[in-house]
């Protein structure tokens, strides 16, 4: 028998969990010392590289 997730037992925790995941995601991005774009460009490339 599988254990239930805590958000299945207490659904009111879902919004808090979503915020927590977003904070962790951006913290990891900040800590990995890579440089990321601050804004998304509007121009599309003329080719697609697969």
C-alpha cells in the first residue's frame, strides 16, 4: 500500500507547496553560478537546431 502525500491528506497546503517549489527552483538557479537572461527576447531565430 502506497503512502499518501501530505498534500493529499491536507489539500489546503497545495498553494504553500507551489510557492516552496518556486523558491527552491530559483534558489538553485542562483546557486549554480550560471548566467541566465533577465528578459525574454522578442525576435525569433531564422532556423531551428535539433
